[in-house]
C-alpha cells in the first residue's frame, strides 16, 4: 500500500482582473515507504507548488486546490488548518529550497529545532535541547552544542541546510519532501547533503519526494522519476530506464543539455529552444509543442493523453524511439 497517493491534483491561482492560472494540472503519483520519488523539470513547471499543496501551505485566498492527496488513507485536503498543523512535522516533513529565508533570523538554531520537539513530541525544554544537539550531530554539523546558541547568519549555507534537515527529521516523519535542497551550494556540499538524505531513507525507511531540476541528483538518488512540464506529468519511469531510453522529447532534451565526461572535446551542448512560457494550453494540444523538434500537426490540435508502455507512462503523440536522435 502506498504511503502517499496524489490523484488528479490541480492548483489554480486567481487574481482580481486577471485570468486564472493553472500551475498544477491533474498531477498523479504515489510514494511507498522507503521509496524516493523524483519530480523533475525546469523552473515554472509546477514542482514546488505541488509540494506546497501536499503540505497544505498554499494561501487559502487566491489559490484553489482540487483533486486528492491521501496519506495512509487519510484525505489531507479535507483536514482543517489545525489538523494539518498536527500532521506537519509529525508525519510530514519538508526541507525548503532557501535555508536562509526559511529559518527565522532572530531566533537561535536551538530554539527553532526544540520548538518542533516540544510541539509534536511533548518534550520539556531541557530534554528537547539534548535531543536537538543529537539531531545536529546526526546531520553532520560540527560542535552541535555550540551551534544551538548561534543564529542562521552565523552558519554557512551547507550548515543551514543541515539544520533545516534536522528540523524536518526531529519528529521522525514518515514522508519527507526535499524542495531543491542543494540549490546555491557548492558541489562538495551538494554531495554531502545528498548522501545524508540517501542515508536517512536507507536507515529509517522514510519515504522521500525529491524536487529538482538537476538530473544528476535524480541519477544518484531517485527510484522513480516524474518529469513535469507546464503543470502535467509528461513521462514517468524507473530511474535507470528513464536515463537509458528517454521517450518524451522534453526528457530527451533535458538529458541532451547536460555536459558529459565521455563527450568528444569541443562538442557543443544541445539546449531546448525557447522557454517554459512558450506553451499552449493543455486543453488545446501539447503544451511542449512550440518548443518540440518532433512536433506534428496533431500536437497543436489534440491533447495527448497519458499512456502506459512497459511500466512507463508517457504523454506524447510522437515519442522518441530507441537509439533515435532528436533534431536540434
């Protein structure tokens, strides 16, 4: 049984005087205990909005959330704000993208970690401080007792991210959402953070949703990958199968734009033309059609539906065949 089941999740933003904007359009996926599922795509494809909808962190004014998000059979979208606050931290944890803006700049690291322990585990302050130091030590922060008295600006970017992970794991949640946790970190710290997340999943059985635009992160961490474009999943496959044989032109383009160590010297990268804003509505055709080098006439007239092929889900009229190059 899946730990988390997301079915036909749709998020629409509305502002007075402007047309409604659909940021997430019918996204569905499931996460099992101990599994790492990736949500991949360029900025603006709906990854972070999906995670905020799951966590119940979208504003109630101006944002409409529809569909179903079931955690162990409980419908999260029907819970009251108070019931959802009890779930967050205890059952669901989240590591946000920017640790400097996510942490309170005027509250010490120790108080921010112990607040979670006192709120959800009922620990007294003295015991919570001991547990907080142990958590900081487990995530690799040196001299954790001294760091409890320090403020976010006194920590490096890597240590701030580790502190956020410690807060997210304080109540041993069964599901952890990591929203681009390695953004703006150097490659050495990125590798340490990813190794830490992989170790936590392996040792505790925590399910992990990894949100990223970095396919290198996906290659080393995720079991299953969902590729999003314009708010919809366009391809879903097991990690090795996706990298071995990408079928959707968008997935193929993402992989083709990554530098390779085995590429001939001087070989140019193949970027995806245009930007995420260059799309058409899904109810008119394929949103990726204006940027797609394999677009057919049907792509701008008929909406592609999700089909299954050998365990892979694919939304495309003209998918890439095995060992076939996509024209630039």
